[in-house]
C-alpha cells in the first residue's frame, strides 16, 4: 500500500450491512495461498541468515543487563533454551531504553523506536525444519509458507515476533467496524488498528451521489477502502500498491468470488499501469514526513517529499473533468511539531491543478489507558477527508 502499512491498521463503529452481492462474494475464511500468484511476485519477507552468526548465547538465568551491554557494544546475542527467554530480554531492553528515552514527546518516541530497532536487530534465534529451535515456541505457519525451500536458517528475534503476530492476524482474522466480514491480512501488509478515518470515509460514501462506474484506490494495502467502495455500489475498483505482499494478500483473500471481479489489482507505485480516466480517486497516504536521519524501519508511516507532488501530477490526468479526488489524512504531524507544512493544503494553494470542494474532519478516539506511550496530543488529533476537484 505504497509502503503505507497506507492502506495501516484503522477505527470503531457499526457500519451498514454490505450489499447482497458483496456479501455473497466476500470470503469469511483465511484462504490458501495461490501458488501461481506467489511465483509472479517477489514477496517482502525477512532475509534468512543461512550461516551461523557469531553470537553470545542468552538463556534462562542469563544476566539481561550484561546482554544489553553486549548489544550496545555491537555484539550479537542468540536466544537459546526457551522462547520466553527472548521475550524476557526484549522486555528488559525496552525498560532500559525507556529510561534513556522517556517517550514524553512524539520525537522522543521516534528516537526510542530507532534505538530499539537497532539493538533488537542484534538478537537472533535459530529455525530448524521450519520450527523455532527452542522449547515452548509458538507455531508460526509463515516459516514454511514464506521459506518453502529453506528449512534451516536464522532470523532476528523481532522478525520472529512479527511473523508470529502476523500469523495470528492472518489465521484468526481482524474485525474492521466498517466492513461486515473479517480481514485476513497477509504478512507484511498494512491493516488498520484505528478506525476513525475509515468511519469518516464510510460516512462520506453514504452521501456520495456521483457516478459509480469506477474508482482508483492508490496504495490499496489490505483493501479496506476498496471493499468500502464495493460495499457502497461501485462497479469496478482499480487498486495499486508498491508492496507485493499487499497484492498477493488481497488476491488470496478474494479468491474466485464475485468480489474478485469487482476489484482489479496492479503491483506498482502510485497509479501503476492504470491510464484510463475515472470519476473517483482515493488515496490514504502516510501522515508524517520522513526525516533525513531516519532509517526505513517505518516507511509505511512516513512519506518522502517527492510523494505528493508526483501523486498530484498524475492524478490530474487520470481524473475525469467532473470527478473527485479524495484524500484521507490527519493533522498528526502538525500537532506533534514534526512539521508545519500540510502537503494537501500546499497543493490547493500553489499547485494550480485542484481546488477544494470540502474538507471533513473527525476527532480521534482517546488513546487507551493501557497504552505505554504518552499520547497527550490525541486530544487535539483529527483525521481529515479532503475532497478536491479540478480547476
């Protein structure tokens, strides 16, 4: 989803039931991977380490403080004996870094995540015969599905944690309030965990009275926006994503149902291969600009400075004269002092291609009391739905 992990994890509410054809065509189970699709795309997945890395063993009873000192010195650590030993070390590492970066501000939280990524990437675990080589390990189906020809290798412990979490989401499915059926997101695909922006979009679609022959969803991710478009009567949705996992996951999910005949996909950046004009273009881009010194750990969350100019330049050609361009965004970057610039407002004032028809805003849900991050800005955060038309 244009590396927008876009299409995201996203907000809660009860939406209207799907139209009957949508209900009939929507899978309610986790589908099996299509081998033909698998062969057409090179999936994004953790790179397996085939040779034994030079590491210091960490097992039950080991000193976490000494292990963290080794990590800060650039030395690698291998989790042995029990899977829980890795969990314990990750917990102690988080506590250690929280003392260094209290996470009181948004930028401080970013520095914490960067440090955690750097150090935790030096913690390894061994895989043998597609299973973790430790006791009391979780069953992770991705190990065999993503590495069919590689039964024995090493991964970092955070990579294994990500595979484990993703496998649970994929097999159990996730409930998205604006959809009737669960999603089964493929590994490495953005899916929503906050839903305010999806509710905002769903409410807009309920009021939309324009033609519904076709629409383009740029950065389709796990497909939520496209599924919403079909739910509200669009005959054809053309989706793109630069993440091959997203394309595979949605094709896998739809299978040969009626839904698969309403949504057509292309692996490519921005508009991909689509060249025919449409009456509606939807884009849910990253909401925060990328800083020069940040690694590509969270590339699905951060946009670079070329993204919006390139998008608007192409969108003006692909939008029909009376069509609408809808962008889903947030004021998050502004209220957390990451930047004062707003890429959509800038396009309207200086781009010379589009004018504003309407901007809808919705306050986000207050952060959970259980969250470990200080999210004091959530009280002033708003998701935005910008409707632009050609000048």
